[in-house]
């Protein structure tokens, strides 16, 4: 006799379907990084810093900054959050960031 098993198909959350390594993310083009953040990231906050509006995103338990130059009307850089940078005080003024998410500084 053949045993019959029931299989349930569950929708997999999007954050589990797209897991890339940070070395892969670093090799992405600027447009690929932006697309990944908009599809998979969670917007946290934005700050003004010199000529930039910097949007902070959470992507797979890491914080990523998007540097938007409003005078040139373009995104110039996407980088992992550098927790040692003086910009951190601007983020701390606006929101309470969890310490475990900030334990590792962005590689240089």
C-alpha cells in the first residue's frame, strides 16, 4: 500500500527568498544596489549631511546608507553604515538604533 502524505505549500517571506552575501552586494552596480534596497530593504530614516540627503535602510540585519545629491538630482553612493563616522550623531538624534545591529563597522 502506498502511503499518502499531505504537503502544505506555504508562501515564503520575501526576506528569505533573496539572501545575498555582503561581498556580493558590494560587487553590484549602483543601480543593482538601489534596486535591491527598494525591493528588499526597509526604510529607517533620512538625514541631511552636507550636500547629501542620506537615506538609511535596513537590509538583512545590516544598515545601508544611500547618498542622494539633491543638487545633482542623483544617487551617488550606496554603502554599509560606518558606525565610527561622525554622522552617527545625526541618526541617534532622530531614532534609537539597536546596538546589536551596529556592532560591526562597515569595511573600508
